[in-house]
């Protein structure tokens, strides 16, 4: 089935069967692309992901699969040193799945390589989880932003502030009073 073309699948026994076969082909080509990527063959991976995109489109273009494939293509293009194409593929992934942090991060990397720091910053804010100040549905909003604004700059008390200090600001510990025997 790996050699079948998505166009040939569309004229099969029914729309449901053809869509199922095309989806299976898309998953197969994606797995082949992942194998090429793991072996370091980025061009081969890019070719397989492109074939998987065509099969996914024939299967009805399931958003999660389309976004995943476009995201994988963006990573290959970034590693091949083609940031303009990588930005386009990451944007396509975001169009299919606007909540994809991975796609936003990869578009930010592409934009940084293209010199668009402002656009990259916006994408990084979308990619960050909400507990790190990113834009996400869970935990976002004005109330969470107010809590973050009131939080001390050093984080939680007692962590990362150096040695403990006594009442008069001197260090406390076994050697602080000159008793070094």
C-alpha cells in the first residue's frame, strides 16, 4: 500500500473506504518520514511528509494530522537552513491547529533566523505554557496575570537567596562566630 497514490484511492469503493485508505497511507508516510528524520536524512523525511500531506488532504484533511505533518516539515526545513519555507509550514500548522505550541515555537525559530525578533517574541508567548506567562486557555486571564504581578520577583520565599542571615544581617552557620577549631 506504500506505493499507492492518493488520487487512485479517491475512486475506490466508497468515500468512507477511500478516506480510510488515504488516512492509512498518510500515517504510513508519516512513519516513514519519522524514520528518515531519525536516520538524519532530512530531504527524505521532507519528501515523505509531503506525500503524507497529499494523502491527508485526500482523506479529508484531519486537522491534527495536517498540523503534525506541517510541523514536522517545518523542523526539517529549519535544520536544512531554509527558514522562509519553515515559517510558511509552521504557519500552515498553526492554521490547522491554532493551539499548537510546537508549531508556534518552530515558527518563532524560523522568524528569529529571518531577523523578525518581534514576530518571534509573539510566537514564543503563544508557545509558552500558562504557568510561564504564555497565552493558553487554562489558567490564563486577568486574575492569573494579577497573581503573577503580585508574586515577589525572587519566586517562592526561601529559595535561591543565598545563605541564611541572622537578625543583624550576618551569616549564620557553624563557622560564623569564629569557632573554627
